[in-house]
C-alpha cells in the first residue's frame, strides 16, 4: 500500500488554516427584519376651523412652504353673544355704582346744608348775646364797660366761624371727589367693560379668518384626515406629514435573542429590493416589553412569535422608502 506524501498533508493543513483565517466575519448570525420609518408630524390648528380646500393627496411629495390646506376659522356666535351679555351685566353694575355715588354725594350735600345751618344759628345766637351786652353798656352813662368784657363772646364767635369753614372745606372736598369719580369713570367696572369691548372687537374682526396651512419642511404627505367643507374641532389632526427620508429603522429581535442586542450596537441595514444597498446603523433604543412580532417581519409569516422592539438610527441621506422592509444583521464589536 502506497503511503500519501506528507507534503500533501502540509498543503491541506495550510489551506484549512487560511480558510478560517481569511473567512469574512464582519456579520454575525444575529439577524432579523425591520422597516424604515420617518418622523411623523401631525398637523392641526388650535381653533375650530372649516376645511375650504385640499391641495395635496396622500403620498405626495412637497417642498417647504407648499400649500397643503386652506382653512377658515369661523368665530362662534355664542362667544360674541356671551360677551354682549357680560358687557350688559357690567353696565348694569356700573349704573348701580354710579347711583350709590350720587346718593353719597346727595347725603354729603344734605349734611353740608344741615351742619351749615347749625353753625349759622350758633353764630347768630352768640352775636345777639354780644349785641345785647353792648346795648346794655351804652345805656349806662356812669359806668364804663371795658372792651375785654366782650372778648369771650367775640372769641367764641370766631371759633365757631373757623369750625364752620373747616367743615365746609372738608365736605366740599368729599363732594368734589365723588363727582370726579363719576365724571372720569374711575369705577371698578369701567376697565372690565373696556376689556370686554376690546375682546369683542377683536373676535368680530376674526369672525371669518382664512388660514393657509403650509408644509413645514420638504417631505411627504401622509394620511389626510379631513374632507372639504368639514368642520374640525380645535387641535384635531388634519393630516400627517413625513420627512423625505427614513432615518430610523424599527425591527424586532426574537425574545430568545434579546440579550444579544444593546444600545450602541452596530447593525448592517440592507435593502431587500436593491442589491448592494446597505447602511451602517446604531441601536438607539430598545422596547420595554416583549410584544408580538408583526406578520410582515416574521421569518416564517405563518408562525406567530414574539420579540423586543429595536430602534436603529441610520444616515438621514438614504434611499429607503417610507415603511420599506429591510434586513438587519449585527456587526460584531471585535473578531472572535
């Protein structure tokens, strides 16, 4: 029996070693499916509106500033009526306030008249007493009455006259102050009425307001959730809008392999439609629970299975279509 040449064994051994040494190992066996997803923006308006005209269709590509919708804001008649009612209430309260002020002014005027009369009577009585004493003194030819004898009465008259003057000055100031409040309208209701009138004028000017809804950036029109002539409540979504390129890929790793995926891991994201189109993505987030993997992303669609959501960021400039199915394969951090 002829023995094999040892040289052949050496060649075979070297070939096997080179095979394992040079075999590409950039991509691991960890792979699953996902789909490209763009940032979705919901477009709405913060007031109730009526849709006058729709200029785009779902899936249409638009540029920043392109007109998407023409809306009309109709101010509710109930709001204007409510403002009229409130203004009427305030005016009624203002009239009551003015009447109270007029009553106060009248009371002070009556008090002024009554108190003035009291002062005048008191001065008159003191003056009569003084005149009487002076008259008596003139009839006494043998007795000289000194001027100082009349001083207490004269001082009392001067004191009462000064008191009257001070009282009149005080009460006239009060009456003038009340009248000034009424004349200038410095009452607690005037400013409120003024504000409601301003609000009413503004709302009246906005009773029919045309709003042009434009594309915020270049992108794609998503779902149009309104119809022409439809009345839409405030903040309800009118349409959805997508950025032109999908910069996030959402995939689902099987529940038995979740421990192999961590935030920051690199994945090769490959198009399943175009040969040779792939991008390197980085895991940006992981789902917080195990969920059912969508049928479209199962390796065997007929078999229901479960996994964890994986979000992978990819370069913004890519050729993936919105919701395009792609393949994800883990890129090992080092060679084994």
